[in-house]
């Protein structure tokens, strides 16, 4: 991360010279849901902070889209539900897989049968004991037609109860990503037979239980004193307050009514000037890319894509669009991943070389291309305007089109009706989640990228258990992407949070979850 004052002054001049189409667009902490208007909560933050150390107010940008973990999709939902429900596997901030509801697991020689031992003495919030039957029921719900995540777990052929504390998963094909997929919050274990009542009464075995949910306002959680984990939650009550507007969040932070809230790079100096607040910063497991439609001329020419990459000064983009709070990358993998390799110098900024490549490709006079920007996300809009300005240096006229988020999802991501766009992709625990989109037949290959060797390497890596062998395949994929440039890989943004000075224990995880049980007040 670099923050140079002279560079910031240059950024201000650059940004002021551009036409800012979306300066008033609302900001969002996720890329799956748009923000909603904030309303007053029934339980005011002033009341909350009068309860001394027993109440934490945590601001999130978007409301949950329900609290049934097997029927919802938004990131904000799982930030909340991760604290209500438990999964078989847990994860540390470093990405290490650890036992949660399972105490151990092993797999057969052919890698198709995985057996999990369920922890004894676990109870749900309703007082019922958790057993293997609940695990089987939960995964049957996850695999049902009504589940939005069913396709992610289609490789599970059967889930069976061996005894009260043992569950066996039978897979159709070997899958090295299987265990890590069980740490995702939508694999939550619920009571057998809970069914549709989970929509209004989410019953889990996590450290917190639902007290009330006021849509578009707040989710209120209270500590579950029967929690089975060794680390017990220390805070009695948590209000997850929905505050989509940055100005409102900052005002509440300054007034001491919010304990934790996500901020942008432009807010850091303001927070640092407040003696009662601290800035929490951590690398994020996601990547921002300038995606290109590899089927459309002239973007179907590798020399053109390489020229575009060479023309972009990523440091300037990171500094101007994200106030320097990001790390430059060269391929589709975040530096937080153990599989990451540093490829930022493969096609580093070189305008003259970019011009030469365009000339070789027959575009010495440049060309015009459209650049679709999702208007909801300031970081992508700002980055797009800076990049469009940089591309003028090599004769490329990138016409900016501001696109509503729903239209972006349908037209750009799903229907692939675009030339170029800017977006971020969130990673999971396994590199396959980042790279599988580059398979030729992948529904997420909105780049329309075709490379048979890359396709084969991704498919092979998913079935290999040996970590070094898997890494060699993923190294090849990353290196090829860095050279062939189906997208320009810009940055891995940082997570930025404003936190009251007495709040401790906040951590960032490689998946988008919040662990409230780790947070406490220190005075």
C-alpha cells in the first residue's frame, strides 16, 4: 500500500478533469446486493451504548435477505447468520481449516467417501441436542431444488448417518475443494425438521441467537449461554444496524453511537483524527479486474489486450480510486491466498510498448470501445474513469456507460453483452473458486476466454489431493492469465473499518464472515 501526498494531488487534478458520472452513487460493502435506505431502528444506538460493555453496535451496509442459511444468497446475510448457526468446519483468519461441529474427518483411498465425527454435547438454541441426523437433514436441504447453492454441492451423491455422531459423504468424483466448501456459512447445520420456520425463527447452535429482525433497520442478537465452543462470546447483545449511507455512518461513528463500521479510503484521515476511533486495515481476499470480452474485435487479439494492460498505470488507479488502500496484482489471485504468485511485473506500465503492440495488431490509430461500469460501486466507477483517461495515451477511446447493478448482472455478467467492464471477484478458501471461471464451458466465464491447457489444468487441480501438485497447476494457470490477459488484474483492495478504541478482537477472514464471539470491550 502506497500513500504519497504528491500522487494524491495529481489524482485530485486527474479526477477533477474527468466527467464524474456517479459521484452520488451509494456505496456498498458487498457486490451481491444494492443498498437500501436507512431507517431509524426501534432500538436506538443511544440506548445500546447506555448498556455499558454489554452491547455492541456493528454497522453493515445492506440488510439480510432472510435468515434461513439454505435459502439465501447475500453476503450480508451470512455475516449475520455465521453467528447464529454452526458449520462442520471452521476457518482461521489465516485460512486454516479447523474443527467446528466436527471433531475429525478422514477420506477413503479413492477420495470418494468422507467420514466426519460430530462433536458431542452440542445443543441448539431451543435446547435440543445436535446429532448426525441434523447434519444429514441440513445437507439434504442444501442439495434440494429450493436451495440457491445446490449446484455448488452437486458432487455430493449421498449423505448418510453411520451412527449418532458419525456422518458419511459419498462423492461422485474426487474433489480437493470438498472439505473447504464445508466451512462456507450456507452449509450451516439446523435442527432436523426445522423447514420453512427458519425464515422467521432461525435456530442454530452458534454463539448468538436472534432476538429480533427489523427489516431495513437492524438485526439484534443475544448471547447463547449454552454455546459449545471453547471460546465463549463475551458481549451480551449485538445490534447489526443497517446503514447504507456513508455520511450517516460517519456521523454516528463520530457521535460514538456505532462501535464498528466499514469505511472507504477517503474517510481514513477523518477517523484517524478522532481520538476515540481507530482504523482497522487488513488485506481482502478479492481482486478487482478490468474484464474484456475476448470474443469481440479487437479484444480477441492478444496483442490488443496486452497493449491495454501495458497502458494502465495500476499504482495511479489504486491511489486515485482507492486512496492507496490496495495491493497491485498481475493475475486472478489475491495475495492472501497461499497459492498466490506475484506477477505484477509481467506486463507492467509501458506506454511506448503498448503503442508498438497496437501497431503490430493493425490499430496504430487506435479504436473505440465501450466500458460498462456498475454505478453502485464507487471504487469501480472511479477506477474506470482513470483507466479511460490512461487509454487515451495509446489512442483507445473507452466510452463509459453507467449501468444499474441489476442490468449489469443480467447483460454483462450473464448475457456477456459488453466490451469491457470493471468489477471485483471475492475469493473463497480454495483457489478453484477464483480460477474455475476461466474454464471454457463455465457459466461464469463472462470473459469468453478459451485456452484448452488452462481448462485442463483447472479441472485436474480440483481432483488432486497433493498440495504441491495442485499448486503447480494453479501456478501455470496464473502465469498464463498474466500473459494472455483475458482481463487486466488491477488490485486486491484492503478492508477498512472504523473501530472504537476500546473494541478489541476484530478479525478479517478469507471468506466474508464476521466472528462476533471474538470481539470484546477493553477499558
